[in-house]
C-alpha cells in the first residue's frame, strides 16, 4: 500500500514524459516521415539552385558580375524578358477571364465531373502533341484557314503559326484547364446562400458578382494568377515549335538553352535562369502583396 | 426610429405548386397573410415549408398558381424586385464586409445616400442591440450576434414582409430561447409581418399568431396556436402538437362526439376529431402528459415499463402493452423498470382520428 502511494507521487512529480511533451508540440513518429521528402528536396532543388547561382558568378571571362552586365546591356538578351512577359501575362489574364464564367456555370451542373474531365484532357496530352496539332490545324493549308477561305471571310491564308499567335494559342490551350480547375475550386467554395441573400437585399446579378463574388474570390484568383503565370512564363517547347524562336518569340528559356547548348557557356545560361527566376518572383510577390488589400478569411458565412 | 416598414394589406398564395423532381414538392398551397401577422410554417423536414418560403422570396420559381401582394402579382418577379427581407438558416452574412457594411448592403444596392444609410444602419443595429459591434467582421461575432446582424440586415431595407428560414436552428438551447423572445420583440416594435419557418412546435406555438402545418407539400391545418394545440384536425397535426401516443384500433361504436376503439383486448374511448365509420380502422392520439398511472378499468392499458426518465417534478417513461404497443406516459412518483402498471387517460383527453384523410 505504502509503495503504491510513493510510486504515484513520484510519477506526478516527473510530469509527462519527453515523448508526450514532444507530441504535444506536434512532434511524433509521423513527423519523421517528412525526412525522405526533405532530403529529396535538398538534393533536387536546393543544391542545383545554389550550384546555378554560384556558377552564374563564374563567367568564362571578366568579373563575377559580367554575365549579368552582358545580359542587361545587350538587347539580344534583355529583350527576352519583355518578349516572355508579353506572352505569359496576356495568356494568364485571358485564361482567368475565360475560366470565371465557365466555372460559374459548371458549379450548377449535375454532370460536373464529365465536363471537368473533358476540359482536363489537354493537360494529359502534353505541350508537344498540342503544338504539332496546332501546326497542322492553324497552318496555311490547315482546316482553320481553309474554312475561313471557303466561307469567304479572308482572301489568303492568315499566318497563325511560327509567330506570336501560334505560341499564344498553344499556351491558352495548355493553361486553360489548369486555371479553370483552380478557379472552379474557389468558386464552388462560396456558400450559395450568400448570393441568395444578396438577391433578396435587392442586388442585381451584376451587383451580386461585383459586390459579393468578386471580393471573396479575389485572393483565390491572385493565387491562380501566380500559378498559371509561372507555368506560362517558362514556355519552351511551343515557343520553338509554333513560334519564331529567332525573333518575336525568343523567350528567356530559349536564350538560356542557346547559351548552354549552342555556345556551351553554362555560366551565362545559369545567369539567364537566375534572372528568369527573379522576374517570376517579382511578379508573384507583387501579386501576393496586392492580395493583402482584399478580404482573406473563409468564403462561407462564418461559423454556424 | 427611422425604420418604417412598407405598408400592404395582404399577401395571397393561390394554388401555389412547385414540382421539381419529386423532392420538396408543393401541391396546391393556398394561404392569405394579413399585415402585422406573425405566421409560422411548421412541419417535418421535407414537408415543403422552406420551399414555400423560397417561392415567396423568389429564390425558387413556382410551377403553378400565383402569389399576390395586394393587387400586384409577384411570383413572376425576380427576388431583387420583390424587396422582402430574408433571414437565412446559415445567416449568409457577407464574410468580407463589416457588420455595418453587411446591414447597409441592401440600402447601398438601392442607391441610398451614404448619410441615410449610416443613419438607418445605426437604428437597425440599435434595434437588435448590437450597436458596439458595427466595425467587426462576421467571423469575429458569436452565433447569436451573427443572427442579430442577419435580422438587422433584413429589416433595414424596410420590407413589407420579413421571411425567416429556421433562424434559430444553429443556436444552442439557451440562446435559442433568448433569440426567440428577441424576434417577437422586434416584430412587435416594427409592426412587421413575419413568415417564419420552423420544425420546432415550441417555437411555433410561442411565437406565432397563426400556425400553418404542412406535411408532404399540403397544408394540413391553419389556426391559432391554441386551436392547433387543443383541436388538431388531422392525425399528423396531432403528432406535431405533442400527441406522442398514436394507438391504432377498430371503431366499435360511436355517439355524437365520442367514439370507442377496440385495441387488442382493451377498449379506448375519446373525442371524435374526424368522422369515422364503425368497423373501420382509426387512431386514438394521447399526449404523454395525459397518460398516467392508475387503476385498471375504462381507458386503461396494462403495460410493462421499458424505460423511465427523471424530469424533476415528474417521471416520463415508455411502456409496452400486452398487444405490443409502445406508449409514452407520465408519472408523479417513481415506478420500477419491468413492473406491470395500468396506464389510463380520461376520455376527454383522447382524440380519435380516421386513418386517412
């Protein structure tokens, strides 16, 4: 009897074990499962990034900064920033604008999954297949031009491939499903009772969109913009296959590719890749900062 | 007080139907609501009470019949053109707007001047006793406070009619009682006309001037709380008014206002609520309060006690008769589980209904 009492007393004094205290802080055996992915991330992302950064400051000739100086003084290089933005920003905006009405309609459908599946097929096809298809479809002898000629809308075929518009079309087709799925998830996350409440309060359909849906959707649309933009910004295959890689669609990734595999200047290529990364980062940070201007809480009518 | 609700004489629903698939259908609902009334639509889930409310609000189109506000036909108007204030079960507060902006939303959509909006919103918030919270977001409020904001938002547009869809069902029991009194107080202060959907008969009985009981898309009975409580006209209405015992039997004899049913080896006599045929099946309905322990004899059933609950002043239990009928009864003294007792009800506390109507 006495022994039991003293044992209990001892236990109370020592408090919870180290394991219990760690678990209370969120560290338990399951936490160890993040180690493999952390190692993988370090090997495949952090190390190459750091290596590229160091490499970009070790040019073939000149001072450490000479790659960057060369990039920003030679229009052949710095113009690629503008060319890439001119493709990726309008494409991203267009995809967002297209996605919104479609998502609002699909939200009400019973056969949502079927339509979603159809819309997602372009993702699974891959950029190269779509580029090859567009080459034929939009080419001078393709169906698109022949149809326009046949109905008499144009006199001679439009030039739609091997220029800006070919790449533009391909980026829209590749990017739309991705943008759409993200937008759909944000739109369906809004409690439909909010729209009904706005309607009974006298808001027209237009007012319901601008005063209720849009402000609540804005943070989600900003995130969607960033993800879609980053995807479009790193365009390479369609810029080569459908564009004019020596001229108006000479995007940053082509410049980096040429530096690495035509001039064999890995250091310059790394510098271009770094600049590419910072341009993307600047746009994304700008977008995320503007997100702070909007409401960011839950999209339902709070708790209850 | 600057909130003055628009005047009208009556709202009429004429043979309103709503058929869409088979769920929540309305089959021919006709109802007149007079200005100043507090009407409760009462019924089990799926009975069509929310559908009726949504048809009045314009959130669901009717598939037949018409809705009139005095001489204006409104069932063809869009919800934003009807101008009724609605309080939703989930409150449906705009999460990105402050309390003040939420309440002012309807006025802003109508193009009311800023000064006017500010004045009316302040009045509405004072009316629901929420003046100190104007700058908070809905997410920072408790459930009861959110409910008050939803009510303020619905009345500030000065609607002729206030529609409420189970507004208290998300609140805990204590708050529900408090808000129930609040809703009636606001209704009285404004002289509002309110249509209130609920599945809780206590709420309907305590709030409403008139109750409309719906079942399967049909109005079963319309009447004052006292009418419905004392004189239900249908077994389903009785069911909803606390007649928890529903005993099926065969009519063996009847007088002008009483009938006697044979239930197994026992007989039960009660007041006739609907006409019945001798020899046909009928129901005897008894409240648990009126079925008490006593001696064998007329209107008494021998039964074995299955459960017994202590309720402070009394005991409420369930027992099964020799014929396998489960009964809910009241007792003012403790009884033993498994004991056989006699449960009896005075004939004037038993209501007899025909099987179908």
